[in-house]
C-alpha cells in the first residue's frame, strides 16, 4: 500500500507527489460560494484568509503589512531583511536590479537590532499584528529585541530546519524546545519536508510548522542542493505528524503552513486539501502594484553570499494588478494567478465543503500533471 | 487491482488517465469504413453523427444550428448567451476582440427571457431540433420560457454540477429530480467528473449526462480551481454508473456525452471507446469558416465577471475550413483536426466494430501519451 | 506480473512501452565489432543487413533499389506508387512540393498494371531481388501482374491489417490464407500491433510479419485515429506469437520486421533486442543524397484522398549524406541518424552478442525515456 | 519488491531511475557546513574533494592538472589525447572549432608513446599526483610507458567495459585480472552500468570502478547505441556489488566513481547519496576560464573516426568563472553549476551527515524529476 519501490538492489525509496501531480475531485453535493468560509485562526489571531505573506523584502514592508492585514492575511516582515539593515531601506529597494551580485552586496550590510526594534514599533503604531521572521542562526541574538519591541508572532525559518541543529562546539546553538517554552509569543517554524522533522518540531511547542522552502518559478534549490519537496506528499506526511502529536498530547493542534509551488488558486486549494491550514505566498504577491519589489521577486536564499539558491526574477508581465485583485478579485485574468482566494472559495463549494477544516478531507486524484 | 496508491502517510488517491494517456488497439478482425455506422439516437432524436455542438456563442448561432443539424449533429444554443441578451447579437459578435474584459463587459448585459423565446421560435422556423443550454443558477427562471417556446431538448450545464446544490437559505434552489420529472422534454445535465455524481444525476431522470467541463487549448480550470478531469477515467467511471443505474431501474439507459480534451478524430474515437455515446465539441467547430466566433473560441467560463477560467483564443491558424470539412471531410489536413468523423468511422473499422455501441468495448492500451 | 491496471471502474488496460521508454543493458562479457554479424536471411534470400527499405516513393525507386541491395538490404517498391501510375514518374517526383494537396492530386492518377509489370522487369534487369508492396484492397487485382513479371517477394501492407477483413458484400474480399497458399513467392504482411493479429497472420502462411505502421517524425496516425503502437511491447508480443506458432507448427519460424519509431541506430538496436529480425526504414533513408524524395519524406498514408495521416516533411537538414554513410558509415554526425548499422554492430558487441538471433535476448531496462 | 514489470508477453524489465528522478530528504537532525567533511581517500591518495577531473582534453592539460590538485581534486590526463599526439598540443587546441570532423582529423594523428612519457614527467615535475587514462584497446601497448614514466594512478576507461572482452583471435586481448595484479599502481576501470559487470571488474583487483559513461548535455550515446544509464539505479547496483565483494574478500573496499548526468551540486550530492565515493566531472570544469577547451567541451567519444557519440559543444554561456568558483565558490550564480562542492557540503549538513561515508545512507525520494 505505501508507494515504495526498489530503485536499485537493496535500496528503496518512496514515490513523492507534487501538487501538479494531483487534482481535486468534486463531489455529488456542491454548494454556493456564499456559503463557504475561508477563515483561519492561529493562537489568538483570526484571519479572513488562510494567508501568510512570505518574509521577502519584495513583498512585505512596513507599508504593505497593513494592507495585507486589511485584506485578511498575516504579513511577515523579514527581521534580517533590508528594513533591519538600512534606515533608508526604501531607497535601497529602489536601487535594486535583477543581478544576484547586487542583492549579495546590499544584504552584506549588517543587521542593526535597534532598527529591527524600530520597524516593529512602526508596525505596531500602524495597528497591525506584527510577525517577524528570523533565521535559526540569528534567533538567539535577535529574538529578544523582537519580543521587547512587541512582536505578536515569531517566525523562525530557514530553507530546511530541524529541532536539533549541530553547531560548532564554541557556538551557542539554538535549542528550540527550551527557547520556545520561554517565549510568550506563538512561534511558526520551518521549513520541513517530512514526517519525522515535522513531529520533532511540533514537540518544541511551536504553534505552527512551515512545510516546504518556498519553491517558486525562480527557485533552484532542487538543482543546487538536490533537495526537492513533493509538496502534496510533504503536507500529507506533516498532517499525519499533526494527528499523531494531537494523540500524544491529548489535543494540541499544530497548524501547517504550506510554502512553495503555489502559483495559482488551484495550487492553493490543493495544498489546503492535502492538510494545510494556511499558505505562505511570496511570488504571487510580488506581482501586485503595491509590492516593494517593483515587479521583481526574490527570497532570502537569493542573497546568500556564497551559494545563492534562487533568482531575482521578473514576476510582473505587463500590468501589475492591485493586491486586492490578486487576493480576492474580481479579475479579468484567466490564468489562475489572480483572485486566488475567490478561486479557493469557489472550488471548496464545488467540492461541497463549508470550512477549511472540512476541505482538508477533499478527494484527490493523481492526474499526472499538465 | 484498482490503481490506488498512498500519496502520503495514511492518504490514498486513485490514478486517473487522460485520453492522451491511452491508445486504441486494433483487433484481428477489421472491416471497411463503408460497413460502419456512426449513428446515434437519444430519446426520439436520431443523428447520423454522435455530435453535440457545444453551447458556445463562438460556435452555435441561429445561423449555424441548421447547418450542424444538416451535417448530422445536434446544435445547442446557449440560452444565456449573446442571442438572449442582444437583439443585434450578430453586431455584438462582430465587435468582439480577444480581451477577456471585453467578453466580461458584453456578457454583463442581462438575459431577456423574451429574446430567448424569440430565438427558439426562429430555430423552430428553420426546421431544426432546438436544444438550449441553461446554467443551474438560472434554470428555474428561464426553463419555463424555453419550454413554452417549444424547445426539443434542454441542457442544464455548469462547469461542475451536482444533484444537490446547497444554496443560500433565502434562494430557491434547483431540485433537479422534481424539476426533470415535471418536464416534457428530455434533459442533458453536466458536467460531472466521477461515478457518484454521475449516478445521482442519472437518478434525476436525465436522458443524458455530460462528462467533463469542456477543457480545450485555452482552458485554465485546472490552474484556477485545481480540478482536472482525467477524461478516460471519468468516462469509464460514468459508464459504470450507467451500468449500475440500468440494473437498478431494470433497463433505463442514460447517454454519456464527453466534453473536453477532444481535439482530434483520435481523441473522439478514444472517448467513444471509453463509453461515451456522443461527444460535445466546441473548439474544433469554432475553427470552421461558418463559425460565428470568426476564428476565435470561448466558452461560458471565459466571461465570468470575477473569475474567468478560460481564454478567448485564436483557433484558426491560416485558412478556415468549411464545417463540412471539419466534420466529415474530405480534407488535405493531416493533423487529425479535420474530417473528425471520417476518422472515427475508419478507426471503428480497423478495430472491427460496426456500431458505436459495440465500439464502446474496444481494447485500450496505456501508451504514456505522445 | 502482467503490467495491467484498472484505468476506470471495471475496465483494465495494459501498459505499453515505446522504444524510447527502454534502454539496452551491456553485459559483463563484451566483444569487438569485428566479431559481430548482422546478417539476416528470410526464405532463400540472405542479406548483410537486417534492413528492409520502406515502400515509399521518397525512398525506393528503380534507381535506388540496386544501391540498397548492394549495401546489403532489401528494397521494396510501392506497387501502387508513382512508378506504377506514371511513365514519367521521375518528372512527377521532381514536381512535388511539401503540400499534402499536391500529393493527393498526383496519387489520384490510376495505377496501370502494365506499368507495374514493366517496373518489375526493369528491376530484374538490374539484377536485384524484386520486392513489391501492394495494399490489401488491391492485392487481388494486382498481385497476378507482379507474380507474372517475376516478383521475388510480395509485401501486402496497410496501416493496420488483419487476416479477416470484412468488406461490403458485393466486393471480393482478400482471403489471405488461400491467397498466400496459392502463391509461389514469400509474402510479408502487416502492419500489426498485437499478439492475436500477429498469430492469425502467421497462420496465413506469411514468411514475415510487419509490426507497426511506420510512425515517423511526420506521422499523425495517433492523432487522427487514436491508434498508437508502443513498439517495444508490440514487438515482444509478436515474438510471443512467433514462439507459439513455432510450437503449434513444429518449427515454422516467421520473421518480424519492425516498422516505426526508428530514427537512430539505438532505436534499431532496441527493436532487434525486442525480437525483430529486421527493420523497415523510410524516413532515415529519405535523408540520403540519392533518395528520390529530394530531401522530403512521405509514406502511403500521406496521400490518402480524404484522410491523410502523415505530413510530407523535410528530413534533410543541411547537407544530405550518401546512402552508404546513413547505413554503414563512416560519419561525422554524432546524432545517431547515420552509420545506423555500424552502431547496431557496436552495441551488439557491447552487449556481448555475435548474431542477431542471440541479440534478441539482450537485457532491457525501463529508463523513462529522455 | 524489485521494480520489475512485464513490458510485453513473457518479457520483463526493471525500472531504472535517473538522478533527475530522485531527491534528497533532509532529516530531523541537521548540522552546520563547518562540521562537514568532504574528504576522500583512495589507496594512498587523500583528497579534500571527492572529485576526479575527467580525461577530456577540454578539461585536463599539463597546465590545469596542478590547479585541480591544488583545489583538492584528482586530475586525469587522457593518455591518448592531444598531449600524447602533438608536441605543440596547445597550438592544436587553439585551432579547434565546434565541428566533429575537425576533431576526427586532429585525433587521427597517432599517439606517440615517448610524448606520453614526457607529459607524465612534466606533471611529476609540477609536483602533482599523476593519473593517466588509457583505452582498453591500447592499455597493453601504452601502460608500460606510463608506469615507467612514474604514473601514480592508471585509469582504464572505455564507454562500456567488461572484464572479459572477446577480441579477434589474432589480437592480444587485455586480461584485466592478470594485468592489474602485475601493476604496482592502483587502477580505476570503467564505465560500467550494472551489478554483474561491476562485480566482475572488482574481482580484477581494481581500486575503483567508474559507473556510467559520462553522459553530458552533448551526449548522444543513448541515441546512437540505445544504451542509457539510469545513474541512480546503476550506482545503487554497483554499491550492492561492492558490498558483496567486501563480503567475499573479507574486507576489500572498492571505490565507486560516478561519471555522467552531473550538471549541478544537487546532482553530485545525489550521486554520493546513491553510493558513489567520488564523482568524475568534465563538462562542469570545461566551463572554467582556465579550461583548455576555451569554453567548449568534448569527451573521447566525440572524436571517434566512424561513429562519434557526442557533440563538441559550447558550455560557456556568457562569462567564464574561475575553476575555484566552479568547485568551491563563492559564486553569484544561482543555477547550481558553480560552487559545486560548497553545495555538497551544505546539503550533507542539512541531511545531518558529517562524512561522505555516512552520507551514502541518506534518504531518497522519487520526485518524478522537474
């Protein structure tokens, strides 16, 4: 029954499935979009959309975070991004081009903890729930500043993360379990790609787990590192870990946030149907007119000083729609890249489900992709 | 034996097959094309070709319907299309371009029930069998007008339909079972994509079921909504529902009309061999010189005001053949897109079958597509 | 063990494999090319190469047949081609272009039995073994002329053929069994695509069976008719029929000639390893400088008056090599399209086999194609 | 459990997996790159990188060998390449173009054993460990010269090699077992593609086995010969042979060197995770500014006088990085083609392994490729 085959003498591997490999199967009972809810709640925070805006400087800035909040989602500012490195981050953004070397240069400027605090205070002043992303390497150093400044939700995120990262002996490692226990704010951690890592991260006390590393049209992690996340399988596996963790804790529910291979409303719907509670979107939002990337998208792996793992790439072909059109429409674009959550709502109805929680049980079919 | 695999821990999915994934296997007994019949009869209506022209304004108009009837097929006029919205529909058609926003604008004009009645009367005057398509949302309102005007066959069709659509409480829903029982004309309903929905729709008393939502070269339903119909599997499943319904009713045969992924004669033949009684064609016919779309094709999903799910696209590369050449040839085009039913007749002979009913048993092989 | 899956409820299909899906596995014992023989013998006729030149007017003419014979292969002239329709066939060939309609026009001229006789006599005068292809429809009428003129080998070939073709009642059908029994010359028949048809054709007394319908880069039979031959599977199935027929006759060996999807030396080698005794090549030879098609290739399905199933297409990109370079090299072309049988000889050695008969047992691996 | 299916009646084949078909799965325990070692030792020779530079004249010359050694790898000079044919090899290299016929011409000049000795002496004088590649056909003649001149490691390499090559009777064959036993220097032999051949070659006493024939972007061996190596399967099979040979000898460990389909750091990592001890790289290094191929790559199969099996092709799009950037970075290139071993080190850490030997046990998943 498990889809495992021998790929060479004495060595087996599972077959993984990408979202592109599967399709949703409508049921014999459909319902109108108006009777469908896409609302999502994590910890004390409720959202109209199951949306986390990715911590990319091309997407989330002190200026776009309130807009994303207003449209129903959660915006995550990169705590180690340009806004924590430059007082005049907007000017730096305006000077970017699509060269990786330019990115590497501007991101080589050190993070200033005071600036990070200041950005959080600005966001609080704007009345939004403040979520900040820190890398596992710098969490120990920077998290206290974020917490002191009043962060609402902390996102500890690297390409691939684990609960037990072995560091050099003279370095202070990050013990996620004790770290999270000591924090007063809920924590999202990731990315993870498999059952074991997901379960171990759940046991650290995280409120949510990020599944995937944010693969997008410009990603090359699969080429550079040989790591490729078949997202449908990764989400279903993480959902199994969530179920097992729920059992072992007698009811602690950990949220799953899908991150990667989410270009269209259909992709998002399939991720939710595989067990995600919400999706983290970067590239899709970078396309919006309001996006600070000015039509380009890049994520934190694009500026790595020695081994970049994604391209700065142009995501705005032709006109740039409003963030509202991208998220909830209406739109005249038939590609599936706009009115993303209008599409989710519609397909939930066609599959007969009224809430995201029910929709996680939708029937799937392997289609071989298109 | 069922092709079901575990795609993640504790979650299984069936493997679905597209028409492109399979091929027909000729048998040891072949027969000449002249000894093959492609005739099809549904209710009291007999046709030389197993052809239903899709309710697209790019294909069926009061002017092309008689031509399609004369060539042996059944033309379905969109009861909510331009001919029911504008007195001067021909002028509106002439003013279209390939912008989705233009489509959205012209289709925002309200449907006029009187105009619908008038179009039906025009068609009756032309001596053709009148088939009208209504959406599930507007069937309750518009069907009485169609029936009063003398429609011969009613087509109730949305992208995906079910027998039990849950609407908002203050809305009058469409109870297909009582609705169809009260009608005097035969009804085609769809689209459906799986066994359960097909069986439930059969139980409403429909004369035929449409399988698929009309995927064509410009479709994006799979991107926008994440729904993808592996047509070979969907047809075979619906044929199983037909068999079970035949048993439970002691002999009521419900017709299956395949709609989608039908670009060539080979595609049509494969759909028939998977159990279809007829095929609904849109894009192929839009290519004809007589088509009202003037070389463009679009279907009702292309004009959705908030979430369009297909492109208006150019289907006429180079010259535009006559509708006769497209349907029954002769042709000099070797792509398989013309003389569609000449090809069907020929491959039925090569597989050794004399009638469509027998051809539904043809041997299939999985080829992996080309 | 048989690779059969349920593709829909209650309906199963086998998985077929194309030559592109498999690879040859070298063994632990290799041998030098000089110790390898590619010789082939069918009936009384021995050949240095397992090569049958396809009955395409773009390849075989009274002028190229002797050249092909001299290089080690068997040339088949199309008995219903231009050389049987026109006294000045060379002029007609010179006037062709790449329009299907032009082909349809020139092939609408009737076949003249006297001209067919004359061509055979010319070939005999040139000292070659004469092989003529006739279509199943015209075999009864034309075969006596071919035999009277001294044909050495008769090829009865349609796209797909069967031992029992049901014709209209007033037509004289072709009973292959009695027809072949009455003939003094060996007969090749085809194409076939499966075990049953192959076995039935073997029982007609044919010396050889053609497997496949000659799919090439310009073929559209799979689009037009929905018939697609996974060649590796078709050959292995036909070899199983050959084995069973050998048993039931106590030793009659029927030759298998692979026809289709043979673009490179590797493709040819894989066909032989799947059980073919020889390959029928068209497109590859049409590339040669001496080919009558002047750089274009077409087969008999390209000129069908109502439903053409392949393109006239340009196969000579850049320079045109000699027929000798195409067949046995040497070459400077690294694409695998030249020195076809030098490549076969080399890979037979790398797999450790000295003769074609042994090579039919070579180990295969499914590679998923490239 | 073994992934074997019937591809036709009575004939089975295994499914092989390419590196592109699989991905690496990170584990629940990660470690920093600084705690990872990529060191490799074969016989008495230790290297910082598991790298063998392929014996292509486009990559290894007396001038680049010291540089490759210095960066941590082993350079193999082609003992039958231009440096053994011409005193002024640098001039000959400068005069090359991308025509196969030019290559065939310059490589038709005979190998001069004295020149081979001289090159080895030059390399020794430069202080590098000297590895020379000879073809199986010329090993008997040339190896004594290489040994006399002081070669450190001998590489006997053809496309596909076996322990028992059957030659023409009047030729002196190469008996690898006695030949290797009589040599004082360690020997690498290959390429092999399967378990049996690998095991037999191990029994000749070779220090290492080369798996694969060096497939690269310009390769056509799969087209020309029909041989295709699904590299993941071939490596895993060879690792099984290594395990069995270790058992039967009570502890002799034979190294596996992967050669082919290695374009990125991810490909290299996957090869190591499939059991390789090191990788042989050609095309990747030909891209470097210092490479003698001046931006072009070719391997010994490209100059075959009668049947070339790969293209001379341009591998330097845009700028040419330093060899250091290609091998160990840093880089601004996000494609995965530079900083190859920085990437390997990083992914080893993400999978939680500290040494190459442990990394051979990394978990794999079938991803279907990208």
